[in-house]
C-alpha cells in the first residue's frame, strides 16, 4: 500500500516534469522523499502501531467466570510445499500459544473453560484455520472436548458474526478475545457490534525499526497498521450508510 503510493508519486512527478510543470513535479518528488524516509526509516510505522496497540501493551489480571470462552482469532494458514500439510502461519503461533496458556490458567480455577477457534479456509488450501489450529492446541495439552470450532468465517467481521451463536449456545458468561495487539482494536469493535462483551488479550506486539536507511520491513509494518485503520474506518462508514447488519444489543450474549 505505502510502496504503491510512493511509486505513484514518483510516476506523477515524472509526467509533470515532461509536461514542464516543474514546480508541481518537484513538490511531488519532495513528498515522495518525505514518505520514503518517514515510512522506511521507522517513524511512521512506529507511531501507527503504537496508537493501535497502546491500550493492550499491559496485561491486567483476569477475573474468570463460571463458563469461560477463550476466542482465538485466526491469522491464516500456509502450505509448505505443493503436497505438504496445511500449517498455521507465522502470526498464528503467538495467538495459539497464548490461548493455550489462558486455557491452562482457567482450568486451574476449577471453572468450565472452552477455546473457540474461529477461522475458515480463506486461502482455499482444503483445511480451515479452525481445524489446523485445533491440532496445535491439542498438542499443547488442550482437551479436544474443550474446543469449539467455527470454520465458516473468512474475515474478522465474520469471526464476530459467526462466533456469537456458538458462544451463546454454550452459555459463556466470560469471553476473552485473543489476537495480535495490532488486530485487537478492530476485533473488539466487530465483536461489540454483535453484542459480544469480550476482554481483549494480546498475544503478541509488533513494532517498526528505527534506521538511518529505509527498510522494507518498515513498509510492511506500515501496511499492516494501515490495513487495521482502514477496517475501523470502513466499519464506521458502513454504519453511517446503513450497510452493516443491525447491531446486536450490547450484552445480549
């Protein structure tokens, strides 16, 4: 996203220079240089990610209920080779490990605990995220009987939409939403829309890197953050236009 904007600015500057609009051309080139340094050297992605994650940087003690649901949001799957097994993606392992740790902590209280794994086969690899992650969770000691699989959702909005009935059917009185720090603001917004009062739990925290030279990593982190901001802005825009499904009354779950 940010790299595309940079290339467009440079191309427009070249076109304007050919048309002899030199002042406009120089202005666009200067803007391109500022964007290159602000993103590539770290200041912009660091600021964007800090604003997204600051509310989740510190973990508060969890007050467990009688029936606790730990909702694990998917982060994609990959296939190592053309014929290899479907595996969790890079970002998924932190979320999986965090969900398993919360499950063990919950079980120590003696109360009922379930992990709801939410995620379909968005990449068309033949196996849902929910099923793949469930295998990882079982290898980490989670009882298969304590897994609730939601394998239809293709995005975060559907994660929230399809999780509601599943959690309600099980009778959860305490819901924890586990995801990456950068993803929690959007996830919490969507789950609240469907009447799910959840406690956010950060599985991981990402940041940009300050550097004297532009780094491709920082462009990736900026795009990651902008994707989240776009999702939040789209939600509010769709609400204003009446395009979202009707919100569920808060606390309906």
